[in-house]
């Protein structure tokens, strides 16, 4: 392995006992390029061509208050596959907040678990008091990587091959971009939404394959809401108004306290993607919160939506957590939310909603073959959470036609990243390809990239590739085949 290390960032971070600054969440601050990577087992497939991108949270400076892992500065990790070879690199997302704190040589903003008044400068996004760290998701659109923040920050562009900083996305609206913009790999369009604390509270936008904003419209809700993700079909974007959002009375005092509003249903907006495609239609369903959707498609008179229904969207504080971390640990433990793979059917003729549970196991962070986005699909790949922590310890593959499923669990002390599906070159079947993931091995203090044959998930990795350093855990990842990298 040949490694080139780049100039270090300025940091004031010191070793501490914060549960999400240690172990698999230990911040990684160095930026490197690495080639001639060491293959630990198997061989790199020659029928894999593209890049895997992973966004992570890595705090650079000592926090002003009680650090929450979602406050960490965004860092993209990338591995490129081509002709049976692989190379790796990682870079911080150089946001406005990153540059300001590098200049100040210290933290300027409080975090998610802190009062708004703790920040030394005005915050960004829907929350209002946070730094836009662009540390949540990453997609590739119009040939460029786009990094985003869960509280509706600015979109930051990077070259997906070199990770060169290309600055703020020019079409970013004043209310920002949500955590999860969606790329339709068939049309090349990117869809996004944002939310805010001022009317109409919710907006939807479409960006063409030429990276120009072609549509931006309001989708009014009764008040401020906290949607995290969206889905789409060939003709519709699906936004949501779920009954878990800020307490209105406390929000008047600038206190961002989230609660479940009893007696309020879940609502789903079917928004036509094309201008002139008709009115927005709303459907009601059982109350819940959904962090992530899996896919959606149209079939006859129905729009079908799959996602992870939370049976317990506002968990009680963890009594076994370190003092001061009871609430944070509860909301970072996926097991406490009890998310289950679930299906909603919206009937366009009758206006009715029918719901169906697809699996009773606790699962989340699902991925599909990206070429099936917005279309009827057969296979889904979910992560299995590590009890007590925001970590992934395995994968489950679902055949949504037959109801069959297969799983692969990692050894104790080894944790996965979100694992997108990467089609083989010339693939014919929907599941003909690989799951790609970065692993953190806490036993050895190392990280590696694994490739799992999606047709034989239970057999585990067909290839393991050493990374030059141990990465920090994080949230989301994306696979971009070579064709997406050309714009």
C-alpha cells in the first residue's frame, strides 16, 4: 500500500470519555490518498467499476457543550474500483463552518444537545443554532458528489474521483437541502425537499441532469415539521408530515423539544414531479415516525411505498447510560425505536391507505439496486443494528416477491457502514452485483472494505481490502457506477 498524507487540520480535540468519541466513533482527522491497497482475502472483481462514497462525522474541535455525534464535521471516504484494482482517499467537507472554525482555531457553534444560545455565531438550517457540517448523506448527480446535512444545510459539491472541494451548490435554496436528496438514475434528475420554522414550512425541488434547478414549489404543512427522508416513483415525489415534531409552545421559547403528538395521523404528500402534473394529493396512515424510506413505485391505481415504521418513535431515556447521556443514548439506539420494514399502499382512486408489515425484525438503513429507484423492484438490503449503539452489525436481504430473506452477521466487535448495491458490469438480474461496505474492527483497531456477492449474501465477503487507517463510524453511503461519474 502506498500512502500520501496531506497537511493536518488545526484541532483542539483532546482524549475524553464521551461514548461517541471513542471506540468505533473515534474521530479520524487525517486525510490521505492510498493506492496499491492490500487485499486481505479473495481478489478484487474485474466486473466492478465505480466509486463507493461514505459520509462520516468527525469532530475537529473540543465542543462548546454536550457533543452529539451528528454535530461532527463531515468527512467523505471514497474507494474507487476499476479493472480489478482499488484506490482510497478521504477528505473533510470544507463547509463555511469548517473554514470559520479553522480560522478561529476552536468551536463556534453548539450542537444538537445544546441550547441555541450557546453558539457564538448564527446557526444554519432548520434548527437555527447548529453548524452546517454537511455530515449526513452523499449522492452523485450530474457527475459530481453532493454532500448534505440533516437539518437542511447547504449542498456541498466535490469531485467524486479526487474529492476536490468544489464549493457550495449554486442552486441551493435559502432554506437549504434536506438530508436525503434522491437521484433518479433513469432520468438523471435529482429531487430534494427542505423544511423550516416559517410558513409554508416545506418545499420540494427538482434539479435536471444538467444540474439546473427546474422546479421549486411549496408543499404547505400546518406548522414546523421534521421530515428526514423522501421517496419517489416515476411520476411522484413522496413527502411526509409525521406526528413527531417540535413542541410548539416550547419552540416559541426557541427550545427544540421533539415529542409525539397523540391523535395526529401520519400524512403523505404525493407531489407530481413534473410541472402541470396535477395537484398535490395527501393520504393519511397510522401514526409513526420513519427515519428512512426504501423505495416506492406505481402499480395500477396504487402508489406503493416501503420504509421502516417505528413502533416507538419517542423512546424513554436510557437508565443504563453514563450520567448526562441518558436521552442521547436512547435516541441513538435503533433498537429503542423498534423500526420494522413496512409497506404503505395509496389508492389514487379511493384515497385510501392500506398498510402491511413486511418483516418483524428490527432493521433500518435499507438500500436497493439504484437502477430500480422509483420502479417496481424485488430485492432490498437492510442493516441490523448493534443493541445499545448507533452501529451496524449485519445485513439482511429480502426477496419482496417470495418473502424469503437471508442474513449475514459480522463477528463481535466488527461494525459495518451502510452498504449500497453495486451492479456487476453487464448484469442482467436485479441482484447481480455486490454490497460494498467499510468495516470498523474494534478488536484489531483497523478498517477494511468488503465486497459481498448479493446473490450469496449469507456466505459473507468475497473480497476484503485493507484501508490505511481506522475510520470513524457515521451515517450514509452511495455507490456511483462509472457512467454516473461522467455527468
